[in-house]
C-alpha cells in the first residue's frame, strides 16, 4: 500500500482501546523493548541485527521501477544494523519522523526500514514516480512489515513527508494478525470486508471504521484485488465531502490512513463531514497517543495539501 503526493462508535471505542494498544505484540526480539520518552525518537543501535528476515534487493522487492539504496533491520522498535546498501541520511530522517509520533511498543511490528529511488531512465508509470513511501507485510501471517521511503521525493515536501509517515504506519497497525485474518478460510467466508490480503476481523479497527463510515454503495465500487490509485476515488470525492481528496475516496484503507495522518498532525478539517471522522479517531485511546506525541514533539499543526471533496 502506498500514499501518492498528494459496529457503533461506542463499541469501537471499547474494542480499539485494547486492539490498537496490542499492536506491536507480534514483533520479534527481546521482550523488553527500550522505552522512549513521549516526543523523542526511538534510539538507533547499529549493533542490533536479526536473523529471521532476508535483506537483499530481491527480498526487499526491487524491480525495474524501484531501486533500493539501503535497508536497516528494525528490532524491538529500534533502527538497527544496516543490512543492505549504503547509508543515506534521508532514511534516518524519515525514521525519526516516524518514531517521534509512534509509541515505541507499536514499532515492534516493523522488521525492515528501507530507502529506494526510481532508477534513472526507467519507464516508470506515474504512480511509481510519485510514491513517497509504501508498506508491505514480509510474511504470510502479517507478523512483520517493511516500510520503504522514496529518497528523492521525501526531501521535496517536508510536511507531506511527515503526513506520509503517519499514513503509512496506519497500514501496519491495521494489518497485523490481531486485525486482519489472512487464512484461506477468511477469503472464503469473510463477514466484514475482504481485501487482497485477507478479511478484517470483526473486532478490528478497520471493521469498526467501515461499519461507521463505509456505505454499501461506496464499498461496492472498490476492487480489493487492485491497489488503489490516486484517481480511483475522483468521482466519489466530487460527490462526498467526507473524504480528504480522491485518494482517500479510493478505498476504506486509504480513507482511514489519510484521516489518521490529518488527525495526528492536527490538520484543520475542511468540512463538517471530515471533522466527524477526526472526532471519531479522537475517541480512540490507542490512536490519541500518536497525536499526543506529535504535540509533545512540537510537530504540527500542519496545513496539509488535501483536496476538498464535495465541491
């Protein structure tokens, strides 16, 4: 999943206090993750490694449109040893942006943090050249994830970069084992919402979000087999003021991710309908901590570059 440059609410509140707090429980490493004060970046330990994930160009996902420059292990929420390529300061800058807002224990779900570029002369499509970052699970069960940052694009828009880190990390904590059932049985008998990766569990964060804000007509227009593109939600955005731009309107996952990024960095809601979504997020204790950490770190409010829908 990537970002392009640009049940009832009571039940959701009860279940999310536990579900989101548990994100990070599936990480690999010692049980005692090093704590970081609110608003401080988690520490970097170049001596920390792990042997349960591959870290080479093929494993990272390199192809004709994506060239990886460097990658680091992530262990117990810490940026560890450089496991591929050459160091690049943009990667550590992106890591600091992410860890400034993210509770340390939730970083445990990350196993790799990488930097990439679009190769010079590559016949890349528009999506590839504007992808600022993306997230993917590196195992079939969803117990470990890789986050990759576009080194060329990241430095161009600092505020957009911060929003992207929040957006992308939401794709991690909403896709862990406790949130998304990736079993064959789930694909055959999903009762909530089926994605290309699996079925959201009934007590998951995304199931609650979709129950509250997803209409049957909107969901019917989403093809879970295809990754959302920036223009997929253009028609819905034009008609519905509850979305933060056409990309948010392209799928429930991107709607949540864009809303979450705006919530964390306190972007002013452009419409009452968007404000309703941000208020819902504010009622979830496990999500409020992200925003509180951004405040403590002196990050935001940000203006944002979200397109106003419904106009």
